[in-house]
């Protein structure tokens, strides 16, 4: 066992810059094609050496977060038998919001337990069984995600993307959004080109899609309100929903523009969750 008795692992927000739904398997799982990046805001997992595994939750978004087997943190820990630890989840990301909060927490748990105990990470099938976003969150870097989430391919290096994330304070059930899809056999992304500036990325992304955005907006009109507010921010180059919602993002040319936009958004919508960030 490692001499380290406590480790921390960061669980960054996962952002789907694109999300193309390209098919559906006979077992009901949807096939996706998505350019995924990660923010510099997120939750934290702390793991301390202990005879038995336990979970405590703190942080500003801890309300309503389960501390039993309903939490993916404990489900992930059970994939590493013998790697016992007292786990603390510091929750900063909103739940059920399309930015992979629970999946990021699960992936961070696996990383933390591996670092603490030296136990091997579980195989890919077990990781995927936790949820379609857990493999990409375990990867933790910009990739092209396809299949049902199990296929991860490298992408050309991306310049850091100054951005604002906003969630209007609602939860949108992912199954409901998929059920409301008008069609499931949409075109995949083309090859991802090489980019040198945030503006080039935003221009290319404008030609791509999040196929879950239209049904999510029908189910939750607050998403349309959020996208409208983001699009109106000075310097916004692109506004889009991430994942199955309701979190949306806006891209900017500089961190200063993003910070200023986030301040303005907080003033006009103090009840929303808002964060200026850098995506990479």
C-alpha cells in the first residue's frame, strides 16, 4: 500500500461541445458522436485510508446528494474491492445538469482509490456499466467520444476556450430527453480540423449540433431562456446546451470577456448557477 494516507482527485465538469445522436442499438442504448472537453470547475473527491469504505458529502451543492448506494461514488468504489477509504465528496456542480457531475465524481473516485492504495483500475466494461459518461471522465481530456460512450479517440490539440457555464436551477431527466428525440439516425460529425484560436473553434462548432437540445428545450423552456441570455452577452461567439441539459455554455475570445460576462449574468439571474471557466 502507498504510504500516502489521504489523496484528493478533481472531478471537472464535462462539456459536450457537440452531441450528435447517430443511431440506437436493439438494447435501447443510443449511439453518440461528441466532442468532449473539460472545465476547470468541478467537484473534489478526498480519500483517506480507512478499514471500511464510507461516504460523506459537503460543499455548496450538497443538498439532496445521497450518501448511500444511490451515489455513483460508492458504486465506483465497489469496483475496487479491498481499496477501502473514507471518501468525502465536495459537491460544487449542480446535479442532473448535463455536465457529467455524477460521472466525474465516479471517475475521480477511481483515480483517488488507485492513487491511495495502488489497486488497479477496473476494466473498461465495468467502468462503462457505471454510466456512459464515466469512461470519458476517467480519460479527463479533450476527446471524440462515440458508440455508447466506450469509444474515445484523440483530437487535434485545442486552444483553451474561455467560457461561461449557466444552469437555470432545473433538473432535466436524460431518459425523457432521449424519448422526445424526433429522430435517432442523424449524421455524425465530420473530421475535426486543427484549430489555432477560440474563434475558429466557435465558427466550426456553429456548423455542428447537439441533437438533444431541441427536445430538451421543449421539455424545459428555461433552457431557451438560458441560451437567449448567454447569446446576448457581449463577446459571446456561440451558445449551446451541454449533454442532455439543462446546463448551457457560451464561448468567448478571452478570459476577461468570459469573467465580465459571468458577472453580468449573475447580476441579472442571481438564482442561476453560473461559472466563468476555461475549457480544454
